[in-house]
């Protein structure tokens, strides 16, 4: 299999991540904005256990596809960057892995919330899982921002055609960090949705660019 084909497969994982993640969101629906036991109970009763399970499973699959894309970007950045910046590459990959792990915990919290209410569990306990889901969700933005800024710094310093993606990643990292902090301070704040949307749009744009113009995955041979 040629390097260009492998590069396009990696880029396609990013596009698939964007699509599958939002399909998962649509299936299980969004959590209520009110932080009350009644609102959480009403949400859990408005969706079936199967609907919530399928939606959360698809959402997690979307995050795993993101991890595949992040691994691909690690290889791309490694190929175009000088060796002295490799530690930033490793930092970005570690941040991407941690981001997916924290997001998985948030997704599990939402599934437990629904199952608990369906089984007749205590409403206040369900509310606790709602808070866990939301706090893990907004705090994960800080980790995603670390991934974006580390990757962005490598791509910008490399001076390749990918530097536009790098600058965009750094800009998105700033918004992610601020929106995540705002959402953690005030759980009702809708600002965290802005950070997530920008990050997902950057992910889609970077994926499409790499699909159209697949970058190399290995160091260029010396002249």
C-alpha cells in the first residue's frame, strides 16, 4: 500500500470522527441545561435505554476515530518537523489519548444516569452522574487544548504547507481552554459548546485538507 493511500486513510479517520460523533449526539440527545433532579429525570425518561446506549456507543466510536486521526497527525508532524521538536509531538499524542479517556468517562456517566433512572434509582444520585458527565466534558477541553497547541507548534515551526493548520490549531486551543474553564466554573454556561464546535470544525477542515493533499508520513530522503 502506497504512502499516499495510507495518508488518506488516516485523514479519512478524522472525517469519520466528525460525522460519527455528531450522529451519536443526535441519537442520545443533549442533556438538560437545568441542574435539577427533576430535569435529569425528565431527560432520562424521554429517551429509551437502547437509544441512549446506541448514541453513547457511537459517540465513543467517534472519539476513538479521533484518536486514530491524532495518531496519524503524530506521524505527519514527525515527518515534517525537526528532531528537537519531537517532545512536543509526544506531548500532543499523550494529550489526545488522555482527552479520549476523560471523554469516555463522561460518556459512561451519561449512560449510567439513564440506566439508573430507568431502574427506579434515586433522582439525586442520577443528578450526581449528570454533574460528573458535565464536569468531565468541560474539563476535557483543557486536555484537548494541550493537544492542539502542541501539534500546532510543531506544524508552525516546521514551515511546511501544513503551517496554516498549525496556526488554526493554536487559535482553537485558546478558545477551547477559555470555554472549558468557563463551562467548569459555571455548568450552565453555553460557552463550552462554542469551544467544542470550533474544535470539531478544525478537525474536519484538517481532515479534508489532508484527504485532498495527503502529506508524507516519513522523513524526506536527503539529497
